[in-house]
C-alpha cells in the first residue's frame, strides 16, 4: 500500500455537486494497486460505520468520524480525512 497514492486518490475528488460519487471515483483511480483499493475500502468502511452516525447532530457525528479516522489511520492528513468525512456524511443525511 502506498499511503501517498491513497491520499492523492481521495484528495483528487472535487465534484461535491455529486458527493455520492466520492467512493467510486476515488477507488477507480488508475494509479491504485489492489492494496491501495483495499485500504480505501477500509477507510470508507470506518467512515460510514453506523456507530458514528447515531443520535447526534451531523456536526457531532462528523467530528466523531474525524477523530476515529485520525486514530485508526494516523497517517491520513487532515484534508484527506475531511474528504472521507464529508462524503460519508452524505450517506447518512
């Protein structure tokens, strides 16, 4: 797994008019290896985990996800974590 390739793939997404396309667009980046794609799936799974999206405001839930991603994937920069959090929040709206 190349951390820089995973980060670049997630950070490349800019089409927030279609936030539902984040995951598919990110995982479809041609420079990714199978290991990179598995890592993106793991990050996405953590970001979308229902335990973070229950009984609180969207802002509180997003903050919980951001903290969890920081703990589980400490190598992810804040901007990249924000990309995953933003996209996951649309899954739960």
